[in-house]
């Protein structure tokens, strides 16, 4: 069934007008008709099924709404701390990280980040990234949106994580350890990924002092967007719901 994100609260019974963006997508893009069944979710973990009862102009009404118990979240809570990259790469990382079940995404401004965002541009990009995550949830079946935080300077963020009770991993091509052989984390995992040019020595040293373990994924140097997806897939395979 086609899936649409609808801001909470969801209606559990009766009828419901799809929000304008969802209505346009249903009527003009998917060309749905009255009687078609649809799924709607609120980004907080709730899902409903319904039937298109009315469709005309810019309005799409869904009726016969019933709640559905569908939990598609990974048992492994992961925060992806991703250095800012070009807009296309960053969009791709957020889309794939959402599909891979990440719980939080923290964009980071690093010394070698290609993208530089002013406060105004950062706010616009944050809303754009949220829409990317919504589309990814519609596609992959997740009912809970990952929390996407506002971009932070990496050094300031590392200090915030110093006392964080989590398994903290940093991908480095020269890292001596692999994920194999590590004990299964008991709580949150933080996965730190550098920019296109990698971390500076000061950044990697600061991460090590803040409790991050340097991890490598094979003998090859991965692009920043590849490293994020490969790292998340490896975590899900070892300790998440890929097992």
C-alpha cells in the first residue's frame, strides 16, 4: 500500500484529510482513486490503514481508519555523527541511514568539511534533511523518524559526548581494530564519520580523548558517504536486526 507521513496526532477512526503535500502526491503523482487502500504514519511509531473515501481538487479524504501494530525499528539504537559533505552526498547519507534504521543523525562541521553553512542555511538544510528522512520512511516502512540534530562544530560536540554512556566508534583508515570480536553494546552506539578529507590530527586526537575507539572497515579507504552506509550495515549485521 502507498504510505504517507502525517504529523501527529493520527485519527484512530472516522475520516481524515491528508496534509497538502501527501494529498498532492497521492492524487497527482501516484494517481490513486477512491477505494484505494493506504497507510499513514506519524513519525512517532504509530501507523494506520485506511481507504480513500473522497478525492477531488486538492483534497484527499481517508476513511475506514484502523490502527496497526507494526514495529520495524532496529533493536540497536545508533547515532550517526556525520561530517558535513556536499548537499547531494549528505542527502544520500541521510536517506540511506534512515533506511538502515539509525535513531539519530548529528551533522558535524569539521576542519575538512566541504560544505559550510551559515545559521540561516543550516536551518533550511535541517528542514530539507527532515523531508529526505520522511521520504525514506515512506519508502522503507519505518514509522519512527530519526531525530536529525542541528549541525555542530565537531570539537564542541566531542566535549558534549565526553560523559555520554554509549559505545563510541570512529571510523579511521589507520584504525587498528575491527568490529569483529567486540562485545555486543548494551546501549546506544555512536558512529563517527569524517569528511571527504578525513579528520585532522587534532580532531582524531580529541575524539580518542573523549572515549572513541578507532575502527577500520577492511583495507580500503572509503568515501565519507560509503563509510557511513558500510558502517551502519556492519553494526546492524553484528548486533541489530540484520542477524
